[in-house]
C-alpha cells in the first residue's frame, strides 16, 4: 500500500474497536457480567484492515473520552462546508437553541490565533441566529486545502445547534452532533441525489471538511470508490493538523455524489467531519447535501426508518453503508426473514423508507435522504434508541407554516411524551407498533398557525429515549432534521505509551449521578496508565443507562531525540533559520508559530520546539536567541568611468568576515572592475548577512575622429581647410607639423593651414575630449608638401543605373588649385569643370574611366599632378515581377492565395502585396520580405471581388509593379430565374497572357458531401443557363478558371440557388396504354425520399402501397372510379391526402 503524507505537524492514532452497552431507563442498573459481555459483543464492530495502517503511529487522545447526550450538548465543533462554487458569498446561518435553562454560548475560532471570542446570551427556549459569509468561513482552496476557520461552540448549559443556507428558497438545515459527532474512525456514507443541475460547476465535487480538536492530530483518509486529491484508491492520504485546523478532502470534480462513499477517515485524536456536495444550485434552490457525520463507534445493526410524509415511500430513502464484508440487511416489515444482498466493506445501497426497523447482520451506518419537490435533504441517523442520554430536546423552526414530527420509541415508553409540557399533543394512540420489534413509531402532522405560533419547542419523554425527525414544510423552507436522545461513550483509539510516560484517561460526561467502574476495579472518573494492556470503563448515567468502552495500550515507544544549540545569535535585519532534524512527522515551534522542521527567527528570546515521531511520542527543546547589531557595509555611490579606467571596490566592514561577489570572487573584500555592470557583494559576519550593490557604467569607446583635407599640397599654399565631424559636447585640440593654422569663427572642428616649404613629414593631428571628460584616441593625417601633386581618386558612384545617370563626383579641395576632369565618350560633364566637384551625365551603358588633374601656382612654385582612375560601370536593371494567379481558397472561404514570381530581384529589398476592391484605392496588406512564392490573405467575403498586385524595389531603387490580377466571384440572376432554371454568371479572369482556356463549373446538391464537376464552359463565356433545378432543392456552385499552363488556375467564390420543387399530385390519370398519362406521376416525388404512398378505395381498403414511390403505378386491374391517397414524407410538414380519379 502506498502512503501520501501532507504534514502540517501532527501525530497519528489508530482506530480501535468500540464497545457500547445499552441500557433502558426502565432497566436495572445491576446488570450481570454475562449481560455486559453479550451487549458488548453485539455493539462492537470488527476492526477494519485500514485500522492497522501506520500501526506504529497510534497515539492516545489526551483525556478526551466522551459520553455524549445526542445533539443536545454543551460543546460543538464545526468545519463549515464550501458552497462558494455556485452560490458565491451567500451566507450560512448558525441557529443556537437553548433548552430548559438560560445559557451563554461562547463562539471561538481555535485555529486562528487572532480569532475573537463572541458570547451569545440566550434565554430558555429561545434562539440566537449567527450569520457567516463564505469569505469569513472558508480560508481553504483546492490548492491549499488546509485552513484554520473552524468554529467551536461552548456553553454553560446544553443547547442544540443547526446550520443552514440563507437562501431565499428551499433552504436546508443540518444538526450539529456535539461531542457525539467527535471520533477517531469514520466511514463515509454513500450519498445519492434525486435531481441536480444538469450543468454543475466544472470544479464541483463531493467533499469532507475535517476539523481537529487537539494538537498533533494525525488524519488518514483511505479512498474506497474513487480517487481523492492526493491519493488513489488503495493509497492512504495522511495529514497532520493542530487544534482548530481544518482539511478539505475532495472527490473527483463533476463526479457522482457517491465518489467518497465507503472511504475511511482515521484519526489519532478526536475530529469532527462535515460531509457535503460543494454548492449544488438546482433551479436556484440552494443544495449542499450531506450532514455532520457520526463516528463508526456509534454504528449498530438496527436503524429506525421514519417517513417524513404520511404513507409516502417514494421520497424517503435510507442509504446504508457497510462497515465490514459479508453484510446483509433486512426489514422488520418482512419479519427480518428476507435479507437484501451481500455487501463488502464500504458498499452502499438504498432501502425505501417506511416506518420500520432496518436490521443488518453487522454494524452499518445510515443516512436518510428526503426528496421534497426535487430537493435532496439528508441527515445522519443515530442507530440505537434504547440508551437514554437526555430527558428532552429543544427544536427550532425558522418558519411558521406546517411541520411534521416523525417519532420512534420503545413501545413501553410511548405514553411519556410532552410537547411544550402538553401531554395531549403526542398521545400513545398516535403510535403504531413496528412489526417484529419492541419499537413503535408515530407521524405527527402539526400546524404552527394558531395552535403552535412559537418557533422553539421543548420535546421530552419521561419514560425513555426517543428519536425524532423534524420536517419543515414552510413556503420558502423545506428541510429534514434528525435528533436523538441516545447516549454514547468513546475512549478514543488504541495507542502506544512513550517510555517513562504516565497518561491519564478521563471520560468527558455531562449529567449528575454518574458512576464509573474501570477494569482495575477503581471507581474514579479518571484512570492513569503507564504500562501496555487492555483497559475498559463502564459508565452509568442517571437514566440507568450503562455504556462500556475499551482501549488498548499497545506497547512502549522511544521518544524522539532533538537537541537544539543552547544559544544562537540573531543579527538584527537578517532572518535566522533554526533547523531541526527533518525525520519526524510533526513539528510545532513556539506554540504553533511554525509547523515544519525549520523555523525563521525574527526576534530575540527563547524558541521552543515540540516534535512528534512515528511512534507518536513527543519531545521538547529550546534555544535562546541573542541579539547583535550588524556592522556597516558601504560600496559607495553608483559611478560612471571612461574607457580604459579601473575602479577599486572595497567591502571591508572592520572585522573578520567572509565575502561573496556576484562575479564569483570570494577571496577578498576588494574587487577591481573594468566593465559596465551591477556589482553585488554578500558579507557574512557571525549570523549577520549584509548585502550592498553599486552600479558601474563605462562610457562607450568612441572611434578616433576622421580627418578630412588634402594630403599632398604645393609648397607655400595658404588657407588649406582641415576638419572633422562634430560630436555634441566634445572639444578639440589641434596640432600642425610643417605649417601654421588658425581656427576661423565657429566650431573648433575646422582649421585653416598655411603650409611652408617642401616637407615629406608634415601632418595635421586633433585630440577630442568628450562631454563626459573622456579623451578619445588622437587622429593624425600625414601631409606631403611637394611640387608633384596627387589629387584624391574621384569620389562617387562607381556602379550607375541607366535610369539614375546624373552623378556627382568630388576630390579634396585645396585653395588656389585648378581641377581638370577627364572622362571617355560614355558620358559628359554637365557642370563644375575646374573645381573639386563635377556633375557627370552618363549616356551609354558600359564601363568608363574618370580621373582629375590638379594644378597650383604659389608665390614661387608651380605644382601639378593627376589622380588615379575611377572606373564607372553604367547598366540597366532587368528585374521583373509577376503574379502567376490569385484564387479563393474555397467557394465559401474568406482567404485568397496569391502566387508571386520574380526574376533578378535583389535580396536586400522588400516585397509588398497590395489589394483593393475593384476600382478602389490600393492598400498594402502584406510585407513578406524579399521572398516570392505563395502568400495567403484574408480580405473577407464582402466585397466578393478583389484586385491584387505586388511591388518591389529593384537594384536601381526603382519600384517594379506586377500586373493586376482579380479574384473570381459567382452570382445568380434571380430576375430571370424560373421554377427549374437560373442564369449563373461571374467576372472574367483577364490577366493571363494566353487568356482563359476554359471555366469548370462545380455543383453540390442538398446533402451531398462534396462538390462535383458539372460541366465545362469555353473560356470566352462568363455566364451559364442552369436548367437542372428539378434535381434538388439546394444547389451550390463555383467555377474554376484555367489558363494555358497548369499553374494558371483560379477558384471563385460560390453562389447558392434554391428551387422549391413542390409536390404536384394529379387528380386524374388514364392507364389505357396510349402512351400518355399511363402511370400516376407525382411531380418531384423522388426528391422527397424517404416517402410512402398508400391508395385506398371508397371502402377504406388499401389497393396500392409503396415505399419510396417511383411514379410507376398504372392502376393495376382496378376499375374506373374515385380513389383516395395518403402521401407521407419527412420532407412535408404533414401527410398529404387527396383524391385520384382513374379513367380507362
């Protein structure tokens, strides 16, 4: 078997067999040991195999053995159900009802350390209503099923408590069970429903809400029928809870209501369980289905089945769930002679409710389900009615309409009932004996109008115990509540003592005159045990009822070993984690502040730890946490640096420490950085962990400035310009070797140089400093001062498109120089001859040379020279762009496929696709890049016709446009349509060079699955007269245009033509073999298949009948006369009847 552990802290305890002795108020208290043994054997349920799961974990309940007085109690635990999935934040209402005395009810939320205590003083036989919203109550979710919003009700006197929906219609009300609902082993009853919303919420499920009443409660859930969240069938879900914590167990979402039926819940300490369907909302009637469950120790073989409506067995069902294999059940009405089925442990079955006793051969649990106007109301049923625990019970009704009491008691006690002190309301003669049993039942139908105007009633029986079902039948409320005065006793589960442990078992019992007898002969209310063994107690109450229960101490177990340090240092601002061994099942730090093996300290003082091991033993240790102040860590301010600079970061804190930088360095408090980043350091000093970070920004490295100007100059030339591009915010420092310079007015990015005598090592240099103070690498331009000039090679386009034939070419300018441009016959100079910039018109395709000569005359020198040749290629671009086709993707499709072809287009330009409604403005729709091929557009169906073209820039930066192609669309000329014909037409496809070779017309009739080729039409035609309307009612068409090559194919939008093709029945036919009107022909009959034709004579005799009539009936040998026909077909709204006159 597989186990799933969901520990929130805790210990485990085992399920044990529970024995209960039942006594009657009229029975003697002095029962023999043999009688006690016989009754113990009758009441004890066999220990389930699931009881041994984690057998080494069982721990006793701490002083929590209980003797309960049914639902009239002083203590109630409640885990609220979830109705939020369908009913939102609709409130739940608690109804607190006082009995014969004034009381004060204290309500707390023990699982919430900040929960408030609220007190409700309630006068005798009065009610106090408490409303809660779902938001207030839940605190759990599918993702986090553990919560802390349970409710604990305690009072200084007994009272009853019910909960219901605050719905406006068809509320349901459920009775809290008090201490009788607390237990260690539960079997989930089978659940059914008569009606349910056909569309429940997708995440609605059957659920159990479990609340722990003590710390270190270990809960095991063993699914039986369907998997639960956290465990498959056959697995075990284990959850540890502390006092007041709740856990929600959910079945599969949208499952049937019996998803959890037969599942077991085992706990080491007492728990209470609420069983529900999560928020079913049927026709705006709020349904939560379920109830608070009774533990298995209350299970018995006999269950009273009481009708909620007089003599109506159709809306009341007892849902029986077996607790062991080979279980059978029988009805007292049948003398217990006929058993129903043979059931395994956890199986459920339904027995229609009558006024009877349902008896099983082994203990079972019972849930009564009541349907009231499609509502399903359910109540957990206490089996026994002979062991009295209370004289009476207060009942509360929220309405003033009629109500019903379904009563059961021993036959000898039926004359002891008092209703508000009145013995005439419920009389002995109202009871009927239950066959084959010592019990009797009554159905008391009461009306609150006039006779019973109050809403709180006191019901008592002075002669014995009883059970009562209250059915509310008000206009807006219908619910079934079940009460019992049955008493019960529960000593808890078997457990193992820890070494050197003495544990006190103390039954909790209300009432006066209680006597105890323990297995060692002592008569005190408690028993101390310190050794393994079997221990039992008999408790006798003031009604003479004797109950017995037993518990087994299974052995001695070793406590856990835990050793925390004596002292830890907490550094202010640095969370400190205390680690305990992670091998234990449950943890509790500082009285519930933490519930796993680690605890985070955020303050000084003692930290206490309680741990629980698998044996169920606990150990305690503590550690003192001292305080120290952290040292100061400061990496300095964020900073910015120039390229090549370095920064030294220092994280020293003035005392020994360890360092960890986010660069991976861990050797030193120092870190030298040389790149942009955020640098972080973590410094550890004792338990102080300090962190700091600094952002370092390195300005980008700028390229050195590009100097422009003449590199070869004539000696003595003056005013030669040199410059660089200006960067905003920068400053520039100039240096000149071989001449002198000046900076003209304006930016310092330009200087004018007067050059000296011949010098081969002259130069111009500039140093840039940016606005951030960073120095850029110095730029230097070598200059030769000489007579032989060397002008720059002409600068300009060397690859020229014929459409862009006017180009500008330049060379470096030197003051005083004259420039002579030379080129071959491929072009001519338009402007600029003699200057450093010339405009050229290229007139012929080909490759042509271009160069420039320079001459300069200074005071005493004549200089000249020529540049290198620039070869210019002039060419014409040959790129083309075309559309192969455009086509609809289908006859009803909004999509269009476009096939694009191109030649010699560059990969560096973008292809664009345009469309427009026929004759409208162009709009770009796609930009697929430089690739051609198949594209898909979605222009929609309106308008039906679209024009497409593609555009792309060629290598000469010219737009190349494809021819325009148009989509096809069909239409129908309804003005010329006849009964069986119509004119179809479509727009032509004009863009293919060879034109359209043919159009293919496709058709789909009525329910045909696909279109079929109907006919071929010449490419010159764009219309077709269709005359086959008699072949169907709905005719769908589209055409396909085909060109001269297979790639030329375009599909149109379709059109639908409808033809009524009505049936026409001749009134006369003449089967005389003259070749005219020889058979009875019904126009269009084949279109109305399946069909049948029946012909009768005037006497009503059938003379002809045929299924799927084929228009071939020739009258047979019938004589002339008048006949009557009946024609039936699903295609007609109703059968067609008429008259046929047959003439020979």
